[in-house]
C-alpha cells in the first residue's frame, strides 16, 4: 500500500499561496528569496523517491505549463511520473502521463493508495490537501517552513471544528533559516 505525502512551502504564518511566482497574487514568488543548494538537493531527492503525483486542478494547470519545458534529473522525473488530477471542472489534460480522477475523488484516491507501493506526493493543491486531511488519507506532511511572515494569503489548512494531532517524525534545518518539519497523523 502506498503513502500520500503532502509536501508544501509554507511561510511562518502558514501561508502557502503562490510561492513560486504564480501570476496574480500579492506575495507571489516569495520562496525565491530563500533558495539555496541544500533546498534544491532536498527537493530533487524527494521527487526522485516518489512514484506518482496527486494534484488539484490549479496546481496541475500551473505545473503543466512549466514542467514540460524543464529537463535534467528533476524535470525528467516530474515529466515521467504518473499524475492524478482531482478536478470537477477540468476536461482535458496535456501533460504526459496525466489522468483526471473521476467524480468520486475519495474512492479514486483510495484506489491510488492501493495500487502504488511507494509514495504519492501532493504539492500545492490546497483544496485537495484539506479534502485528504478531512478523510484521513494523508500519511505524512513535509512542511518546508520559511522565516517570513506574509500577513495575508491562503493558509495551508482550512478552519475545522475538531483538531487533529500530529507527531513530529523529522526536522531538517537549512542554513538560510528555513526548516523542514515532517509530521504524521496520530490516528
């Protein structure tokens, strides 16, 4: 059985919106202020270790416009991975190895977890992450937290009526002040 790994760039105040320069957002591209070789190496190793991507529509659209034009180890792996897109509005996909999940996202994601033996990574995809969290389908959160307070923007997690406890299983600081905190749900 595979694992669903949520891997996100997050500001110190929990904002995950537009870290890479996506147009139309107030704080777009904020991660670029911190990029260093350690982080690039970590992200490359992370993507080389996964067997598939699970993405929401908006993240898929952004990735599918950028990644097909990237080569090298990172680009080659991203472009070759099976990609599953959770969307109720997307009708066609152009990025190779991409598949739109059917109308029953819950059943489809459970099937993906059964079909893959390794990790299935979710990047961005805020709405999908919250859906997965509410349905207890996330096996691990890898949050790369940056020492910046943005003050506004979409937060990673929606407000909920009931809390969810997480267990810290790893931490990895970088020289630039960013840190990766890896958590697993306790249920």
